C-alpha cells in the first residue's frame, strides 16, 4: 500500500482518488476551492456506485467487483494545505486547471514539499513535462505526464510522458503504479502537444469537420460511420492490429503491399479545416439535431454502463488486466 496525494479534486481528481482508494492505497487530497472536501467525498461515492452497478449488470468478474468495493473513509484524508497533502506521499497526481502558469506554480510547490523519492504526475491533456517542470528546482526530472481519459474512473488508458531529464526508474515506477490500480498505461517517448491519443482523435476530427463543412455527410452520419463501423472493431484490438487482421494470413505486410498505395492517396486528399463561426454552427446544430430529445445525463449513464460491459469483455478475453 502506498500513500497517494491527489492535488485538485474536480472530476478528474475524484476519478483518480476513486481508483487509488479502490486499489487499497491511502489517499491524501487537497483543493483550495470552498466545499472541495464534501464534493470529493460525494463524487468518489458516486463513481464507486456507478462502477459497481454497471459491473453487476454486466456480470462483471471478481476483479471488476473488487474495484467497485466502497473504500473506507479512513483511507481518504483531506489536507489543509498542498504542502501537507504531499509531505508523506509516495506518488502525487496533480489535476489543476489546464492553464500552464497555474500548473507550473502548483508543480513547483509540490516538488518543493514532496519527499525526494516521490514521483509527481500531471493529468494535463496537452502540456509537455518540460513545460510543466520549468519552475521546479528540487527534482524537476521526476515531474511527468500521467494523462487519463474521460470518464477517468472507467477508461483504463493513461499516457505516461517523461521529459529528457526523467530517469528510467521514475518511468518504471509510474507505469507500475498505474498498472497496479487497473489502468493500461502507454509510454510516450517524445514530448508532443496533445501527447498521442488526443492527436489521433484530432486527426479524425479534422476530417470529420471537413466532411461536414463540405456538405459531404451529416453530423449524425459521421457518428454512425464510426460508432457502428470501425469504432466497434477499434474498441477490441485498436486500428493497427485490426488492419493486420484484414490481411488474413499475410497480415500487415499483405495489407500495406496491396492496400497501402490507395490508402496513401486518401491520406493525401485529407483537407485542413479552420474552426470559423460557420463551421462551428454546422457542428453545433448537427449535434443538437442528432441528440434532440435525449437527456445528456441519461446518455452519459448509458455510455458508462456500456463502457463497463466492454471493459468486462476485454478482461474476459485477456485484453485488459
């Protein structure tokens, strides 16, 4: 059991707290916002309840059920200051506002107050660790990116991004910590804006926006094209492994030798887009039309329930721990 510090206890911070508590760790949290402790405890209870109900309805296995066990309130402490929250931490997860100057200040304060042995991870969705550790002076190399994905209490993916000054020991510890709470981390070996998964999403959004802007297809049909087509397959194996299966016995080599040239033509035909007001209105009105009459809260609940069923299936077939 490790001592985990959660700095920033909004939705992402509460999701991290839930995962660490459910895995048996002691969590000390801090957030300067008024009423933050009460909101955190309520959100953790909600997240645990959602995971438990969805796992039960999906016939989840014992590991899923264990992850949904309500943690003892004694394992969650809310500290009066950031320095006190991280003073005894083995691992720190920062979840402050996505503003560079705010994160730099928070991480510098964490670095100064945390034990020298503690790993410090930021949930940033786009900043690099070299940007984040710019004001840290004690041990800036231990500040890494540990980026989760919404809903973060359910989705296993975490992107781990070190800086050039990060040791292999720090990277290995971070990967081990995330795996131990049921996450599936990936190691990003270069510092890029948006890391990896957001860049892949951005590439798809670019073409989706372009097709809508050119009147090729509706917003609804874009979503149908992915959610009822390749998205189903990607949830199982991912786009590259799935592409290899398309090559039959010849695998990826057959696909690239025979279908690579036309795919390259399609890639070169993709268009850049600018999110001007006209395009934004097309996208907004298209989504409004697609979701007309559907309660967003109900839709999000259905999404989360289906996610748990998909995760349970991936565990059953050994694709997730």
